[in-house]
C-alpha cells in the first residue's frame, strides 16, 4: 500500500475555483481541500448533487490526510469507508467525527449514483465539512486554539443577478 502524504501538493491552475472564506485555512495542508470545498460552494445553488459530490471528495481527501498524519497508509483503491475504519482503528478520530464523515460519504454516494440532493442537503453537508475542516486543522495543523471565523453561507447567484438588475434599472 502507498502512504498518503500530508505534504501539500502544487496548487491547482489559477482560476480553477473561486476562493473560499470558509476553508482557506486548509490551503497549507493540501490545496485540493480548498478547491473541492470552493467548488461545492459554487455548485450549491445551481447543482446541489454536484455540490454533494464535491463535499464527499473533500471529506475523503481530509480523511486520507488525517490517516497519513497518524502514520496510516491507504491506496487509491481503498474505499472511503475503509479509510474511516482505519482512522477508527488508530483512534485518530472519535465516534462523533467519524459519524460526520459517514454522513457526508452517504450523501455524496447518493448524489453521485442517484442524482439526489437538495440545496438544503448540500448546505447542511457543507457546514458539516467545515466542522471536519476545523477538527482536522486543530488536530493536525499545530492549531489547537484555532478559532475560525463564522461560517459564511455562499451567496445565491440569482440574488446577485437580481440586485445587479435592480441597480442597473435605478441607474437608468
């Protein structure tokens, strides 16, 4: 089995995803964590199932990074549930944390295989992902006292368009 490295990889191409005020603190751990989270935020309103898949990708990478930090190894062929079992066996995450991971895993699987998921589901799991991000940063980022800013719900693009239309009408 190959060991998953907790060392950050090169960042994705510029402009690949918008910045995320909720997850940017994870950039030093792995740029893909921030990218997956930012894409989930971006798709929240237009395509909730895709947002849920991105949240699941985020959570799986986060779990693999946590496993690597405690000396565990996994291969790309290891299923997400197996990685969570390894975290449990190494006592790297308590039951509450593992339950959060499993909730995201199940919702992401349903979104990927059945196309299911609402905006409310996607927002809920995005908030859960943020909880896991804070847990990870505190546990493995030398940031035990880390106090994140409050969660910022992504803006609805339809609202921005409506506001822009109203402003343009006012200016005319």
